[in-house]
C-alpha cells in the first residue's frame, strides 16, 4: 500500500471555502484505479495544516491520479480560486505540499 499526504495551508479567511470545496467535492478520485480511500483532516488549532491523506494500492496508481483528467476535475474550483488571486495580484489563498509514504506495516 502507498500513502500520499497533502499538507494544506489556508489563509484564515479561505478556510470556510476550502472546507466547502471538500464537502461538495466531485469524487473524481473515487473513479481512479488503485484508489483505496481518502481522509480530510481538519486541524484542532488555528496554526496547523489541513491534511489530505489518500491510500493507494501502489505508487503508480497515485502517479496516474496526479496526471489524470480526474485530478484536474477534482481540483478545478480550487485551482480557479488560486488563479483569481494571482490575477488580482494577491498571494494564493491556499498552498500545498505532498509527501508520500510506503506502508511498512498496519
């Protein structure tokens, strides 16, 4: 099994929008071969990142997701928000960074 964790930092004013995006998500990832499950973790404090933890059968399944039409579909609204901020000369309301892991044991 392979796990990808996306660390998401949101500007305070963007947090309700970010949460809404996930609560109304397209479920495009659910159609991907090798996808097992995803959890969206909301921090208990105001300083920590949101964590998006996805489980995959293997690394190739995850890589196929990140290059897919479904990936673009699933992130379309968030990408639009980032582009709108950039067009207005503002910093993006959200940033992210991935870390990946091979599951050693469960």
